[in-house]
C-alpha cells in the first residue's frame, strides 16, 4: 500500500498556513483601529495647526487660524441623544474634535481684520462614513461666536466665498448646528447700517433655545429689536421646521415675523406671520429689492409663505390687511424670481380710499408729507404741478402685473370722484396703466397711460396718454357751487397727449397733443350764466322772481397742446340767450393762464356790461378781472374758474352727441368730434 503520511503532513501544514494568514489579517484589523485610537489619543494635534491653518485658509481664500488648543477626544453619541433617537451605531465611540480660539479673516481685497472668531467649536466625526468618502458630523457646536459682516460698496463684501468649478470627491453630511452666546454685527456702507445682534442661550424656553437683541443704526436712524430662534438647527431632517420670531424697529419702520423656516440652509419652505410698517412702501426697496410705489405711512399684516431654489423663488403674501395713510388695503401678492428679473403679481383692493392718500404716487402731497415719507424733494412755493422725480432706475428691478380697485373714494366735497380701478403692468422698465378708470360726477373717465422709463433716454420718461370722458354730469361736477345744483346736462370728451420728462410737472410742461370737450342738449342755471355775462339787471330780476333754466345749445372746447402750451382753437358756450367765447393760452410749463372771456347777449337786458372778463396769472393764484376794472363778481369768477380748471388741472377732456337746433353748434360739434391726436413723445405738434 502506498504511504500517504507525507500528504497528510502537507495538508496539515497548508491548513496551518491559512490559519496564520487569517490570524494575521484579524490581528491587523484589530491593531489598526487600536493604533489609530492610541495615535489619536496621544498625538499632539497642536503640531498639525500650521498645516491645518494653511490648508483651510487656501480653501476659503482668506486667513484662517486655530490659535488655541486643538485636541481630539472620544465621545459616545448615544449619551447626548434622546432615547427615542438612539441607534446601535450611536454607542460606537466617535472622535470628537475640540478647537479653541478660531479666527477667520476678511478676503484680500478688503481691510485685514477678523470676519469671525469663535471661542470654541467642536464636533464629532462618524468614522464609518470616512470609508465611503463621507464626512459625517452629527452636531456642530459654536460657543461664543463673533461674526462681522461687511459691505463697503456694491462689489466688496466679505460673506461670499468663491465656488469651486470642480466637484469634491468628499461629501459633507452636517446634521445639526447648535449656537450658544455670541455676537453678530452687520456694517453696510450702501444702506448706512451698523447693527449688532447679541445672541444668548435661553434656559427654560421649550420652543426657542436662543434669544437675541438688536441695536444700531440704519440709514442714520436708530434700530432696536429682538427675537428668538431654535437652539438646535437641524440640517439633516429637511422637513423639521426651525422656529423663528423677531420684532425690529427703525424710526417709524417696523418688521415683525413669527413662524418657521424649513431647511434654513436652502430656505426650502418659509411660513411666517409677517407684519410691516413704515413711512412709505417705497422705502422697502433697500430691504427687499422690490419696486413699490410712494405712499403715506402704512402698516400691513398677513401670512408670508415661500421657498427658494437655485434658479427661482416663489413668495406669497396672502390675505394681508392694513392701512395706507387713512385708507384700508388688503389682498394677495406673489413674487416669483427669475431671469432677467423677478415678477410681482396679484390683486389689491380698498374698500374706502381717502383720495388724498393717492398724492404721494405722483408727488402731489405737501412738503410736510414728503418729509414724513423720507423724500428730500421740496415743492417750490407757488408751483402747483408736482416736481418730485420718478425713480426710473428701480423700474427695471422687477416686472409686475397687479390689479387694484377701490370700491368707495372718500374725498373733499368739491371733487366728484366715486371709485377707481386699474391694471398695472411693468415690464422691462415700462409701466402701462390699461385701463385707469375713475368714476367722475356720475360718469366715467377712462385712461390708457404708458410710461417708458427703460433708460433709452437716460432717466427721462417717454409718456403717452389717451383719455376719454363719458356722461359726466355738470350738476355733480361742481357740487360746491350752489347755483349749479339747478343744472342738468352731460359732458363728454377725449384727449391724446405725449411728453417726455422726469416728473409730472416736466411731463406736462413738454406735452404735445390735443384736448377736446363738448356739452349739449342740456340746461344751465340762468343766475350763473348772467353772472358770467355781467348782466346786472337780470341778476336782480332772477333774485326777485327765481332761478329759471336756460337752454344750453352746446359747449364746445378744442385745445391744441404744443410744448406744454394749451392754445384754445374753439371754446364757446352757446345758449338760447347768450354766447360766451373763450380765447387764450394755458401754459403748463410755467403754470400761467392768459384767457379772455367775452360774453355776448342775445336779448334785451335792463342793464348790460359787455366788457371782456380776464383770467390771468399763475395756477396757484389766478386773477379774475373785468376790463377797465368796472366790476368783479365773485360768483362769476368762481364759475369761470370751475369751467376752465376742470380740463386744465387734470387734463381731462370731454366730447360727444349732437347740437340743438337754431344755434351755431353744428360747426363746433363737428370740430369737437374729431378724434384728438398727439405726436410721438419728444416731438412737437406741427402747426
């Protein structure tokens, strides 16, 4: 039989060799972490600080230094966690890094000083994640941090880091951030802001862990306020809302928020109750970058919901209510980010609008009101048309599509405006109001206005306006003139104007176009008419025997507008008993009137004065006089001014319908019915 003993010995030797290899591998596997643990625990990590400082500074492109002790300890994460959150892996000891006295400097193109410093920051590192190129940090703690954010001009600020073009092979998995007592300071040369927030840990607050108080100045005004934040900021669970509450004030301005932010690093979702107050909505531009109109002091409260992704963001201010001046306001606004600019859309409504609250929109309020809303422009004494310039450089900051309506307008009794509605579209720096509708004296005034502030002519606006007035009741047009209350009849009309300028005064002062007006088939107070005609005898007879009605055949007006000067082509009042002709100019550039009103009676009067009536002087204080200084009738002057001021002050034209018989209205109506025209903005009318 063959001898098999050598083979058995060979197999035994071979098996033993395998065991030795396995034991060696096992020993190595055990030894490596043990050696690593011993190394971590015994190595003086302070020797690595120069290398660490250099590498981190190179990565963030600014000075970085750990000046205090740098050490690594072992920590069992489960001991710091709630029982419900513990897993088996959390009982595995993790290396815990502690760094003291850390400093981060400004970028090279700014003043060299600390941007941030921290008394101590610490974190535990998941060792198993390193095998998968993942830097897993469950909790990052900052103790007594100080951060100073600076902006010296529009291109120099210290809080932005350059993003690397190449993606890192390592993934950072930061779950939570814990903040303790610290200071955050913001210094911004553009907004003249120097604001400091002192952060403190709250001990017994079940909802908030960190509180802060704010002091400083913003645009020269003191800033105060405070708020609360959640102490633990969760970055791992993207669906965990982070609570936030704040109330900040700067002079008359106030912003208060309370709610939650989900995934603060990306602003995945914001759900806040937002209260805003200030001296003008336009002052919010520096905070939001959103173009809003000039208004009186305002306050609003509503729900702000939003999210911000890499390309776009959508913010909704829903069911907001508040006050603008003495008027109520409410509605819904939506802002959506995009390229080349974001867009604001929505619907805003007012139940009761105080008409004077519209003044700041065009700079038509008083100097006291301008000062209160933070505008330096002062309206010169004796000048009526607003000189405050439009901020066209802001018109290209956003696009807009907003509808606004006012159900009721609270006004001075002398101004017969009842309601308002408009649709505002702003795109590429061009504002269009199409339409802009007013209810006026029982009729309607509809306008289409286009304001081109796109910058084609610098800050100058190229404007066009088409206005039509329909079924305006004469009786309601002059409600404060007692003798007009016996008057019936309608006014209709059209106007078309073009202009260039930077303010309402400049636009009207350069305007070109035409204004037409027509009234017919009505009656008018005989007392008022006789006062206009200076027929003293009929005034006495009318007072003795009552105010009878006079048949109005027609009132026709046609003004040519050239370089801001309105020249009367036709302005005639034709009744069964008198004709009144008006000739002259209304200069919108220098705000001067020079009109001659010549009455001609058609019947015999006890005593008649046919001397012309003159209306001359500035808009702010016109002079009404009779030729040779014979007589000046207060009621007659008031009626003349009322008749003329309506189309002048608001450039609101009037036209339509046909003449009565036995008068010279046919020719006048034919002229007035021709549609007005206007040249392109900046071009004068051909004479």
